[in-house]
C-alpha cells in the first residue's frame, strides 16, 4: 500500500543525483526521491518544463523500470497519477557502505546462521530506539511525533510527521539501508516494533520502500503522539 505525498514534502532537502541520469530525467528522479511522489503537473511546475516534455521523460523512465504510478483520488474528476520510484529507481542513488555491510552480514549468515546476522541488525535498531526514547521521554504526547521525525530525518530517513484523519502518520521518504532491508526484511519488523515502543502506542506499517513502495510509512493509532505538528 502506498500513501499520497504529505503536506510539506516539497520543503524537504533534495538528495544527491542518481547514477547515470542527468538533465530533466535526473531532476525528476531527485524530486521523486525527495518528495515520495509527485504528479505530472507538480513536476512540470517545479522543473519549469512543459507538461508534454515531462510526460515524455516520465514515459522513458517508466520504460526503464525506474518509476511507476498509482492513482490518487482528487475529488471531482479522474484520479491523478502520482509517480513514485520503484526499487530499481531507489537503487540509482548511492548507498554509502551498504554493499560492504551486506557482504559482511552474508559472511555472518554463512558462519553463524541467519539469526546471528538479524540479531546484529536488531541491536542497531535498539540503539536508535533508545536514543529516540531518551530525546522524547520528557515531551508532551502531542510533540513526540514531530520530535521523532526530526531525529529520524537527521539519520537520513527524510522523515515527516503529519496528522491523519484519525491518529498520525510517520513517513520515511528515504531508506538509508534499502539493500540490507531487501536482504533482511526482519529489520523492517524490528523498526515497526521499536517505533511502537518509542511512541508508546500501536504502530502499523502501511508501506515499505524495500517492498517496492515510494515510502516507508507507519500509522500511529490515536491515544498518544497523534496531535504533533507536521515536521521533518
């Protein structure tokens, strides 16, 4: 399941350029990486290009397998096409040290078993969860979501927090360990569990970059940090 772009997503800093793409196509990929998703009209306005030109570049990128779209309801009229990066599209952006780390984890799997590698990864999430808890424990519930998003943003997740119709939505527009998550999906389960601990409320994963979605998003149910201001 994917989510529509959140308010304020256009204010996020843009990541470094994708490998092998320059000019308008590279700009489109950068914006989709930074925003989580965008319509043709939004990309046309941001890039200062005609709709036809943007449609041409989108068609080429779709043919390459770098992007895909889903249909976002917009009230009256036909749903809008919201373009997002595929897993291949995310893979166009440099991932520092990830490949080396994956190779090391594979060595642990071969020598000590898969659970030993997963345990190492879970310890890393535990350290991040402890840091989040330390930095938010004294905050009122209504401020916790925004604070958690800021910490995750500083860690490279390009995170936002926004109120939903009921509860709140934490969205990560970047997965700084995508290759690891693809090989070890257990880390995504660990992230969901630790976020629930930090929020002190039930958390449900709604989308996953390593699973082919444009973002990783988590719904926090009402009763705790669900009234926070949108933040990054």
